[in-house]
């Protein structure tokens, strides 16, 4: 069964398109051109089912070139497709040293999906220093009404790591 049919059958409408790591035998400009071409093709395919292509900054692999919100927005501006959006992963932004308040002030209106984990450590909310409730409230105030994905590593059992949901009144899932 083609993957398009599977996504329709399951109701999947958001697709995370990782940009790709830099390689040494091709210039960064050539790699960016190819990535733009591929994201444009992905946008057309996703549009056929009412889908959105998500692009996110990632921490971890050093050859991955999208580290900040601005890096992602630069890519989105090259693609020029209305169904390609910013996947705002608050953990990755913090882990990369991005100024989250400044990024949200500039780009919250471009967010197509949100993922959270606390920083440092990538644990559940309340285990680190990020004010996740305030950040999500800022994102919602910009007009975002979608889901907030939980992409953290539980510091206890999975059930215990979800207890913050009952206590947190700002983050609405």
C-alpha cells in the first residue's frame, strides 16, 4: 500500500521532514538547493491530502545545519509553500542556545507544530529550567491552536512522568 494511502487511512496530516546532515563532497549551497527542491516536492505531495510538512531545528548531530529558529525560517522562505511550517521544538532550541523568547517574538506566527521537553536533560516539564507553560502560552497567543507533542525522556515511570499534566494549568493538550 503506498504511504500516501496509509497516511490518509490513519489521518496523518503532519510530516516531519528532517533537512539532512552536511556532507563534505558537495557545497552547502548545492545541498541547500537540493533540500529546497525536495521540500517543495514534499509540500506538493502533502498538499494532495491536506497535509503539512514540518521543518525543525535539531540539536545533536553536528553536521545538521538547522540549529536555530532563524535557520528554519530561512529554509521556509526559500521553499515558498503555504503548507511547509516551523516545527518549534523548545528543547532543541534551548539545547542549541537559541534565545527562545526572541525566537517566539519573531516567528511564533510561523509555527505549525510544537514539541516540548525540559532543559537540561530532556525530561518532563518541571525537571529542568525552561518555563514551558509560559512559552506555550506565548505560542497560543500568536494564534497556534494545534497539539503540543511530548518528546521527553521520562525521569521515572511513564505514568509518573505524566503527573505534571494534572498540575499544569497553562499547557493544554
